[in-house]
C-alpha cells in the first residue's frame, strides 16, 4: 500500500543480496543501520525495517548488492500458470503508478520454467493482468532504466516476488568509470577492509597503504569509511524513486543527514591513505575515481613499482594496514612474474612495515605462500566466479643484529641480499649456474643464442628450460599421479622464484607451459593468441619463434645439428621436407645452396609461418614452395624426384586432416618406402623421429644402405638425453 505518515515506521519485509561469503558481515551491518536481521541465506540476508531504515540501508550499505522489498513468498510454485496467478494477486496499483515503466529480473528455474526470459515474461504478464483488472493501463517495458524494477526468484519451488529498491546493484557507487585491469567490485573491497579491521583502525588513526593500488578501489572504499561518508551518497538513481510507495520527504531527510556527516567526516579525517602503482594509466584512473567519490584530498598516490617501493618519510606510525589485491595468475604463463611479485611483496612488507598487518586478497593461495609470512586468519570469499581468500598476516619486527648496529644500519632499511629460499631451490639455482658455465665455451665458439640449459637434471625439478636470447622458455613435465600436486606446485614456484636471478633474465621474459603426453596434433594446437613472436638466429638463418601461443615454439632445438648437416649437404640439390612444421630445415637447406625445395605439412598455420621464415631470409617463394597435404597422400601421388629428403614425422597423430592415424613405430616402413620412391639415384633420405624406444625395421636395412647417425646429432646442450631423437641416413643400394 502507499505509505502514509502513520505507516512510515511499519516494518517492511526485505531481502539484501550480497557477494557469497560476506552474509554474516552484511547481517551485522544491517543491525548497525537500525534494521532487524533475520534468516541468512546464500548470498543474502532477510531483514525487517521501517521505510526510513530501508532508505538508510540503500544509502549506507557498503556490502549489499540489492535491497528487495518482498511482496510475496510462496511455496510449491512449479508451472508458469501458478507463477502468473501468484503475481496477478498482488495489488500492483499500489506499487506501479500510471505511466511508469517496468522491468523484471527473473532468477532461477523449475521443470516447467527453464529460461529466465520466459520466467520474466510470465511475471510481466501477471502484472499486466492485475493492472488491467484494476482498470489501469498496460505499463511500458524498459529493460535498461525502468521506473520500477521487479525481482523474481524461483528456487526449489519457492517463489519470492519483490520490488528492487536499489535499482541497479549498490556496488556501483558511481565513482568508478575508469576501472583499470581486473577491477575489484566496490562492495567486495569494502568487505575485505572490514575483515581486516579497517573501520576500527581508521578510528584509531592508523594509516593504510595499497602497494598495488590499480584504479584505487580499496583506497577509495577505505577513505569513505574513514570520512564517515555514505558509499551511495552521490548515486543518481535508486529503484525506490519510481515506486508508488516512495516518500520523497522521508528520503531527503536521510540524505541530508548523510551529507552533513560526510562534510564533518571529511574535515576531521586525518588518516593517511597511500597508493602505489607503476602504471600511469592506473594512477590516472585512481585519481579520477577519487575525485568522483568526493575524497581526492584524503588519498596520496605514488608512481612506484613494488620493486621501487620505499616507506614515505611522513609515515611514522608503528602500526597500520598494508592491504592489496595482487594479480592471481589464472593462466600458467603468468606465473613467472607473479612468483617474483609475491616474493617481493613479502620482502617489502617485512623490511619496510614491521609491526603492521598485511591483508592480501588472492585467488591463488599457493602464491600467497611466497610471502614468507604466516596467515593468522583466512577468509574464503568469491571474486566473481573465482574462489579466493583474504589472508591476514602480522608483519613481525625483525631483530637488529650486532653487525647492523655497528655499521649504523636502520632496522627499517631493506635487505641488500636476496630473500632466503629453500635449500632445494638454492640447489636448483646452483645447477642452472653450473650448466651455464659448462656451455659457455661452446656457446662462444658456435655463436648459438637458442639452446637448452636444463632438462630435469634434478628429479624434484622436472622442467625443461631453454634460452632464446634474453628470453627463457620453461616446460613443466606433468607430475605423475603419485606426486602430491601441492608439493609439485611448491617446487615449481621455488624454481620460478630463483630462475630469473640465476639466469640473469627479467621475470617478464620467462614463459612457462605444462608438457603432458600429447595425442594427435595437440602439441601444435594454439594455447593463446598473443601473436607475440620474435626473431632469432641459428647459424646464418633468421627464424621466427613464438614462446607463448603454442606448446612448441616453432624451432626444435634438439634438431639443430641435423639442420646444420642438411645445410652442408644441400648445395645444388633438390630438397624435400616432409612434415615440415615451420620449415626451419628448409631454410637451412636453401641457405646452404639447395636449387629448389618443396615443404609439405597439413597445417595452414605452420605453412604460413614457414613462408614468413622464407621471406625473412629473402628466399624466392617461386623456388621454395610449401604444400598443404597429408604426407602419405602427397608421396603416393607425387612424381617428382629429389636429391635430398628430410622426414621428421610425429610419434603419433590422429589428426582429422589425415586419412589414417599415424603410429611411427608401426607405420615407418611404409612411410620410408614411399619417400625412397621419390629419392633420386645417389640421393639421401634423412629420416628422424622422436620416439624414445624407436627401432628401425630390419627389412629397410636389407633393401637400402642405412646408417644410424643419432650419436652425432646432439650438440653439448642436449648430450644429457641422447635418446631424445633418432636419425638415420638411407640411400639406394648401387
């Protein structure tokens, strides 16, 4: 019914929704605002309140998403007819005035109502039925900015119908138009601050720092709390404005009180709130957002990376809150930088802010272990669909040693030495250094810049590590099922933490992938679409590689000696490259003087890559052709002869582009026979494959002159695993 002066204090039945995991905090907040909390449900709290308190909740709640005025709660609703009938019984003329627009948000389903759009349409039809029966005209629908937004929720046959007093979600305060990368929702940021005890700390005058502040959401929410400013004070639209029961005078009374409190609170607030970020764009967004929120004078922003972070001279407090929401590393390839970032965060916290509390919100708690601090409290929360945790850690006060005192060093000064790492991690770093030293002479003589530096030398660090100039490509061999996944993850993080320093590379130039047993053409499938490729040199050849987008990089490093040999053998010869991949072998043969060449593969992607390699080396594409075909089919139909053939098929393939599956141990006799049919008299077939236990069929040795040269096809960087590939030279018998 329409609210009158005598009914303003009559209790309303309401529901406040919120992000999962903060329902208890929301119930406490509702009680503090004068409401009476009732049952708590998943992502929501039922409560009762007067109309004035309902307005206050919409204005002051830092945690709620929506505030719903419940009109009906009905059990045993399954069919659209039942839904429409319940809605039609509501006195909608008391809630929707003539000429006002309408929208319906429907959530849930039943066996008979399986689509939210159908559910919303059914609710709308019930409203129209009721209004027309009451003699009121049919309302217009406006899904974007309606005067009245209805809330309908159907779960396990329990129906709730209500009016959304908030309009759009209350987490949209209105100050954040420049959100930066991976923004944290405002009400979730507020929940993190409350869990970290910020309201009490702010009253005590403690400072707050976000060392990775991004667009400033945590800082702004903290400032609003410290200044006693209602989070939705400057919000332009509320859902109750189009409700027929709205009392404008009652609303303005609540708003004037909030404005007065904010004015006094901003003047009295002396709390230091500091944000640091290395991104100029993020800092610009943070500054603009703070201005829109009305608290720019309360926040100080600094353009510093975490590595550059220093303790401001104006900061004398012995206790405070260090709070941040660092990147999580949802993709494996992001880990190298993040392992270092989290380690640096722990180092900086301990060196610069002893006695403080660190509150870190992360979707990757395993990375949180890199901080070197123990969490005394953990809260499980959701960041959108992602499981996340808020970790609260006391930053201990480091002891000042006698040596430091003797040299006059401050206990607050950051350590000059690298942070302590596990003994195993240090052994791994030492092994990398040892391997680099062992290869130094060969690298100087050969001039190679792309090479393997580590290949599971230590069983506990099952990694293959390759250098490509100033970049490092790390492949993690998938741990067997007998290995504890958490332990395998810890070892990976240990390795990634020490690897950049051990090899003298920037963490941003470390690329990591997980290598598992592949089927079909899985090793060639795209992982990302960055297009991030760069040029490397191998001998006289210039080649494109991509360390990010595919499991393999475009250059098989273990075959370097084979490619070198092909270049030496190719002068004046017709060259055929079967299963050519990115045709790096063809490039070497062409630079070695091959008269012409044909490179065959099934992948358009890799053939385009091959042509780019040819162009990079100024090779004539009329003489050096690429052909997209199944190599079996091409060999069966080709009639050309070649003086030099290179064939390096996969171990197994069930690609849909092939006529049959390929098992190299089973199928190599037929494949070799087909290739030998295309080999000119006096020519050579170089047959290679990566089947570790490969055995050449005896019949081939009887028909052809066969020489195994595997032992001669490993440079010093691959001599640890001499079964990585097998190479044979085959010639026609004279």
